[in-house]
């Protein structure tokens, strides 16, 4: 069997597009550790990177950043920063020294070791969409997030090999009370998937519960858990230039336990950041540096990810815009800044479309192109993002999986063995012939090319005879088929019992106190 055949198995031997042929097994690529085979593209010079770096340090030294937590400010004061009220100002040397302790690359451990992720370097990992308050499919329309739909998205994230981790709640299960939502939602995540988990830093108690659920799901000791990064949290700054107590408590809990913190400013040019993209990236970089340095202040060597989420707004409506030329530039410059500090880079697959249409497709393609060429390592919102992040779409999830598979296949090495070079096939066919019947083709045809999930390659008469299915209809069919094919991953009874005992106890205690 050739190298090409071994790296492109088709489940059940099926090749047909299920949307086109109906009933065939979904043509997934095998599970892969996706790596970029070429250096990331730099769109600004080293001098320009340094100018952004120096401008960011100037912002932090002269303007500073608000830390809305007494303990955090006291830690900075003891470390040598200048603290006045809630404002903290930093000398450049302090920040750079702290960030130098962060690892450039690390492994995030899943409860199934086959799904462990290597973060940093030339590695790429794609997550589900995370945190939309609503969801949508063509059958039920746009609706408030709920646990049943949340569980369906988790199942899709487990079923599709292109998805490497759960990027938080793929849709917010709003029907679960906020005081216990994290307990039930993370139990679902830990049992319906066996890939790496993400929890929200919404106060110390919620993230403490998340940490324990992640540990119990792996069935490991506290000591092993703290040696092996297992859980990720996203820390969003309150742009411009604030970190609130919820986020800071999340950093303290996670970094002190050796878990992964991704610091991601949400800097929209023209709204929460300067209207120029360079100015927006300066603000992003300043906020990221302050948060990442605080992680190292909590525990030197704690794993962190430099997060970029800079885009622009529509200056007519004020709505966020994604997949724009400005977003693409920010993604690629953000990668250069992360590499300036030798840190892994988080970015996202985004769009601003209100439905799964051509706009959704091309904005996501532009996002994926920018993050692939720009050095993205940890890809949030990889599948399912719609309406600027307000909606998780079942059909868009499938389309994005297809796009991610195309990225994965594009990044596979080109085979240049003697047989692949095809000289003997050219000799067999000779001038004026065709290769359909050549032995070289017959040996390879079943695995020769990428087989899409959504694209329909039938000719027009065949397509018309099948009912003229468009991409949206095919995606609707495929997501339902994936749910039908889903198999819940194995979990040992003792681990399940320990996890359930913890969650049930915390539920009986009322979870986390809330005002509503």
C-alpha cells in the first residue's frame, strides 16, 4: 500500500458525497495532527514588529492597565510595578522578564490520549464554535441556546475528526440556571467528548469546579494534573485596558495549577480600539502582554497562549465585521507578534454573515487562509460560527468541517516518489491518449483526490435529477447523518462514578451563588 493510500483511508470505503448520493458514509479524513509545512508569512518587517512592541510597552508604562482585583494589584506592587488605585503601570523589563518564562510549545492532554494536542510551533488545532447565545438550523430556525442543542454540537465535535477540541460551550445552554450551568455543561462535555476541554473563568468557584471536572474525567491525581496541562480557559480583557476580577481569578486558579490560559483581547478597530489597524494591534498587544505576564507572575512556566481577536466594525452600523481584509491583516500581524515573544498563537475562523450563504463561506475562507498562512496554532470557533458569533449554526458547522479538511489536505506533503512522478504512466499512455484506463490511475483512483463533504461535483442533469440540492440542504442532511452516526466515547465506570459524584454533590450544594 502506498504512502498516499495509508494516509487517506475512507471510512467504510465510501467515496460518495452523502448530500449528493444519499446514505453513504460521510467522507471524513482520518484523525490527524495538522502541521504547517512552511514558515508563516510575515506581512510587516521585523522593524515594524518592533515598533508595535515598543508602542505597546509605552502604553503600559505611561497609560497602564486597570486590574480590578485587590490581590492581583498587590502581587504587581510586590513585583515592582507602579500601582495607583486600580491602575497598574509597568516597566518594560518586568514584563519581558516574566513572559520569557512561558513555554513556546506544550501538550494539552485529553481523556483519550489519542486526542492530545501539541500547541505551538508549526502545529494547528481546530476547535468548535464557542459561546453563542443562540443556535440555528433550517428546520427549527433561530432559537435561544438550550441543553439539547448544546449536546448535539458536542456530539458533532466528537464525531468529526477535523475538530480537535471543544472551544467552550458550542452554544450557551441558557435553560440551565447560571448557578449550576457550568456543572452540567462540563459534565456533558467530559462524557460526550473525549477531546481536550475548555472552561470559562466566570469567577473562582466556577473555574475551580471546571478544574476538578477535567481532572476527574482523566482519572488522574492532583499531582499529575498539575504536571500535564489538561484544561484551557480563555481570558478576555475588557478593552480598552481593563482586566476584571472574574478573569483575574481565572488566571490565578488556572496558572497556579499549571493549566492553559489563553489571553485574548477583543479589540475592534473604531470601537474598543483605535480606528487604524496598527493602533488596534498595539492595543491588542499591550493588553495581551499584561495578561500573559500576570500568568507568569502567578506561576513561572505556566502554559499560555497569545490570543488575537482584532477586527474592525462596520462604521455605518457599528456592528463587528469579520473575514474582512482588515481582519486578515490583524490575524497575520498578530501571529508575528506572538512569534516575537516565542509564544503559541490563538486566532479564529469567523464571519459576519446572518445565514449560511456565500458571504459566510467566503468570509470563513478568508479567515482560514489568514490564520493558516499567518501561523495560527490554537483555532477557536473553527466550526459553526455565524452572525458575528451570536449564533451557532448546525449547517455552518458541517461546511466549516469541510473547509478545515481542505486546509488539512492542503498541508499534507506532496508525494514525490518514483511512482508518484508518473513517468511510466506517461510512457504507457503516450501522446494523444488519456489516463482514465491507465494502470497507474486504476491503482490509485479510489484515494487519489480529496472527497468533499458539501461540494457537489455531479453534472447538471444528475444534479437536477437528485432534486437540485444546494449547499445548505446538503449540510442539513450531513449534520443529521453525523448525529445518527455518533458513538459516545468510552469512559471507565470508576471514572464516570467519580465525576458524577462530584457534580451531583456540587449540584446539591446549589452550585455557585448568583443574584438571579
